[in-house]
DNA sequence: GCATGAGCTTGACATAGGTCAAGGCCGGGA
DNA sequence: TCCCGGCCTTGACCTATGTCAAGCTCATGC
C-alpha cells in the first residue's frame, strides 16, 4: 500500500466529484494491483478486504462451480466492483475473473467504511453508484424475464455498440461463452442466435461485431414475439 | 404532509439507528398515504417524487405492459422501495401495485437528497440498505440463470418459510400468478410445479403453504439436475 | 512444421417450459 | 339467491432452448 497519486483516483467513477481532502485520505490507504488474464481477483465466499476499481483491463463477475457457472456482468476501466460486500462486511456473493490483463486500484474495505461514516460526500457518492448498479441489475432481470434469446442478444449488442444510429461496431467484453452466460443462454444457442442476426445486418469476426444499421436491429427487437 | 411522530420512522429499516436530529428533520417532511389492494402507487417512467416505506401491507414491483408483465420482487412492512430512483432523480424503472390494503410513509425525494449531502449517517445508512438490495437482486439473477423451475420454487418456499428446520408454514406474498412471474415462470407451470412438490411434503391451501420437513425440501434442491 | 487443445460452430435430437383451451372454484354484486 | 368474472388447475400439444457429439480453426509449444 504505497504512496499514491490522487490523479489515479480521478479515473474511477466511484470517486468522481469528491473533495480533495477526501481523495487524499483515500489515496493514502489505497494500493494498485496488477492482474493477468483468466486469473481470479477474488472468489465467492471470501471476506471482503478491498473494493476493486479498474484502471486498465476488466473482469467478469461469475458465480457457481467452474463449468457450471453463471455470468453476472462485465466490468471495465473506471468501474468498481463489490462495493456492497465491502460496505456490509459480508462475504462476496461472486467471484471475479480477469477478462484481460490489467490493473486495479484497491481500497481497503475497513477504511472505506470508516470514511463513509464521517464524510457525507463520500457516503452519498457510494449511494449514487450503488443506485446505478441496482438499476443495471433491474434492467437485466426484466430482460431475462420478458425476452427470448434473440431479443436479449440484440439488446445486448445495442447496449454495447459505439453509436446509436446508422452503422456501428463493438467488441465483445469477454469470450463468447461468457457473453452467452451473461445473457442466460448456452454457448451453442449464442452461436446459432448470432447467426440468425446475420440476416439483420450483424456481422461477426472473432470478438468484433459490425452492425450495419442500428435502426434495423432496434426495429427487429420490437418485431420479436417474446 | 403533516406533523409526524418520529416513532413511525422507527418501524422502517431504512431509518434504523439514525440520530434523533436526523429523524426529526425527516419526520418534518414526511407524510403517510393509505393505499388499497390492487391499486398502483406509482408507475414505470414517472418522475420520483417520494421514497415509499411500508408501515402496513405490501406491494409488488412489476414492469412491462399489463398482461405481459414481469414481477421483480415483493415488499412488505418495514421495507422501502425505489430509493435508487429517488437518489438519482431518474424515472422509475418499475411500477408498484398494492398486494393488500396498507399504508406507506412518503419521504420527498428532494428532501432525502438534500439531507444525504449533509448527513453522513443518513447517507451511509442509504448505502447499506442499497447494498442489501443489490445482494438480493444478485441472488435472484444467480437463481434464474442456474436453476430450473422446480429448484427455483423450492428455494423460494424455503426463503419464505417461518422456520428453517422441521415443519414450517408460510403465506405467499401475492397472487400465485405474481409469485410465478417473480420466479420467471408462467402461472400454469407454477401450478404444475407446486403439484410435483406435493410428493416432497409441500401442501397448499389457497395462499397458505405447509412444508412437512424443511430438511426434505432442502435435500430435494441438491438432487435436482439444473 | 506439426501436433495439440481451447474455443467456436454445426447438426441431430431431447425436454422443460410455454401456449391454448376447458373446466372448476370461489367471492362479490344485483 | 343466483350469476358473473377472476383466479387457479388440468390436459394436450408445441417450440425454444438445452444436450450430445462431431468437426473446424487458430494459436501455442514442441
């Protein structure tokens, strides 16, 4: 846990807009950790020692036994994970596996909890970030409960695309297998569904996707039954 | 928005353990609203004017068009809903429909936001409650992605039961139709699955359920394939 | 350069769960 | 009291998605 430059903290959404004094106190206690692709940063059931925020690279949150796991969500640069476990001091519900090489900023959970109780700005910031996380999960649950595989995949592609009109591109945030499980379907179904979308202007080369027309894809979603 | 007794606030988990001064300021701005069964307290897309906390009775959070809706979760006395929308000042992602007559405590969203920025105890409390909400949703997503209808129903019954050993009872927190959708299945499937569980000591009379042996039901879950 | 294996695709087939349609049951209103 | 309309159950049938089993392709290490 070295001496850290405050500017690093500015890359993290969680710490956005906090007063300099607060940032300084966080920086004091924080450290940086490198991680490499496919490695686990932490596992389900462990006690939360840190909040992880990503400076570079990303991870995928998974749960369950290897080979039979559910993928919850992908996280990348600027984002933080497992704030809830750290705040409550309860065991992680999920494991994090790196989906690329990268580095994370680690803030000790105990330090964060202590600061939150004194510093309204920090606590309020945490509440806002948690609120956004909550909304993201709600969106995912609605999606799973109301749409079939095709619509889910289409929505996902739309949400990841770099533009919202005309042609767009994106690169999948993890292995196809992982994206499939994020969507709640099997890799085989993912593959077949993606193929179906070719008829609607979705081309795929490795983990890069090209969407010929966002409008066309959006229109497709409305057409779909479930 | 009348003059309110602070003791009412003590019934709400969200406000647990807050200093008297904070409670007084919240009470000042809060009001009570009665609602009756099947009525909507608010609808998806509306601007968040209040945080709702339930003193009596409960609601079900739903989304989507009537007749084609997804049920997200049930909430009852002591619990609060839509803190995230209120904190962020963004439109509700969900609608709330009463699942019984009751009354709710309403705290203006603007007031809550203002207080949070000054009062670390309140902000930290919000963060903790949001953290718990987050974990509940994660549990639900894991459940949907990794278990079939039978296991999901069994888990749900276990989570609602009044005891964790031996025989137990529970009453469903809403119409069977709603519980089904909460579990991500259709009412017909719910009915059939519940019937299957009869072979494992689950009896059902209206919305009251009797579980002959929690151990037996727990054991069943492990047996199940998906 | 070749063998190896992970990740992906494809096909044939199986099945959980959805859909459609008919009652049964029960409670509220005339 | 009877009728009507929700809600739930049941049965027959259908389909989206999962399962199993080859292949294919590409990167890696020998």
